[in-house]
């Protein structure tokens, strides 16, 4: 088997390809790690949101037990009972 020597230009091209490939693979790895971190943050945020929904539902149930059925005007801080609520609906 005969051994042939590559030219310096060919050797440099191969080294450039290898360096470029390593750089791209490092970038892909970094992107994947970032994607994993984002997914973890997304899951934590979803958990917080679900917890918030549960707390909101529990609080709503407490208000309903205290005041009964109706609506609340958050801006005025007023509870509108079902009689007023249905009365208001007639005008809509």
C-alpha cells in the first residue's frame, strides 16, 4: 500500500472542516441546554399558574359561601346579589 502525502492546503481544509464541525456541535449542545432550561422554566411557570388557579377557585368558593351567588365588582369592592344581577341583565 502506497502512502501519499496531502498538500498543506488539503490538510488546512480538513482542519478547518473539523474545527467548524466542533464549533457547530458545541453551538447545538448549547442550544439544547438552553432549550432544556427553558422547558424547565416553562414547567415551573405552568405549575405556578395551576396553583394560582386552585387558590383562586378556593377563594371564590369562600366568597360564594360568605355572600352567596352573585357577582363582585372588583373596582368598587361591591357584591351584587342574584336579584340585582338578574335585574341588570334585563337592561343588557
